[in-house]
């Protein structure tokens, strides 16, 4: 028997085994696909503050041979709100073709007075008499909050044009979670300057407050009147804003100079009348 014939017989002998392995592989993949849960979430447990939104990315698969419309429900604690979004649009139901999967973003909004703890939230996709369950967890670790004011609570000041004025700002953590990296910013009238010392609060414990010195500089020749300057304190979790009314007064020298100019103008008019009024 030639070598070529022998190799051909070996290939023929191996072929049934290859077909068997391929068949087993296809069947196992099909069984794995059928056994995988039709309603899943990338993250089942999310920890955040009570005044934030809990967002879950989920997938819902229609394993039926026909397209079906799934009604979406969530068992929420009292006062909480839920929304279901598909392609950025809020929905209460979703139509899924046979064998297809829909990406559903589920958002929970707790009440501000929700106590810290773990909350189990069952989500149901209902279609006819069938219901698909998904159990999500929201862990409340507290609340974020900050306020911006002055020691007296007064948000108005007077300043003379061309001068500077120091303002005391009180930043308070009104939440139950420490705040990090709070930054201060200001929106001022044109050519005004408001600087802070320090410009950033690195850490502020819950319930604590700190005082920041702000220096306001008003440029020369600013017209007398009321102006607004807005101060903001913020980090990635919370923010607060205070609107200060600044009343600008003219300086005494400017006032006297204006009076002198008026008197000179009146004197010039009187002189012209006396000189040419006789003709």
C-alpha cells in the first residue's frame, strides 16, 4: 500500500471525529445561549449619594420566536422615581424582535431625606403572562451639599470707584459626606477683579465650614451705581452660588472736581452773557 493511500485513510478515519466535535461545539453554544439570563445588568450594585441619580445599563433579550412588547416596572421605595430610556428616549415599554436584545438605561432618583443604607429594587419586564425579573441594588452613603454666604448673611457692599474692598465668604458643607477640591470662581463686570485666598478648599468635613477672604478691585472712572458680581463654589458633586450687589460711590476728590467744573462752566456762561448781552 502506497504512502498516499495510507494518509488518505487516516484523514477519512479522523473526519467523523471532527464532525462530532463540531456538532458538540454548536450544541453547547446553543445551550449556553439559551441558559443565559434574558434580563441582565452590567452593574447590579451602585453606591452614591441620595441627591444623585443611580444609572444602570441593562440588556433585555427576546428569546421567543416572535416579536414582543415588554412593559417595564420598578418596585421603588416611597417617594423615589424611576425612568427607563432606550436610545436616550424615556419609555414605559419596549418592542423587541425575535432573538434580538435591547439596551435599556434604568435611572433611579431617591428622595433627599433617604437614609443611608442598601435598597433592593426589583425591576420587571412584563409581556403577557411572562415576567422577567432583575434585582438591582442602590446603596445610599449620604448626601452632598454646600452653601456660600457671608458671616452676617448680607450679600451687598459699598465701594468707592478706583479702590478695593475685602469680603468674607463662608463656605459650609451642609451634606453628610465630606467634600474635596471645592473651587471658587467669580463673574464680574468688565475690568473688575475678584480674587480669593485660598482659591481652592482641598477638604471640608460634613457639617463644617470655612472662611475665605475675597478681594474686590473696582477700576478707576467706574460710574456710580449698583453692579452685580456672582460667586460660585463647586466640585464634581455639588455647587452653590451667591449674587452680590455692589454699590459704587464716586470718590470725594472726584465729587469736588465735578463741582469745580460745574462752577467754572456757570462762570463762563455768566461772563459771556455780561460781555455780549449789552450789544
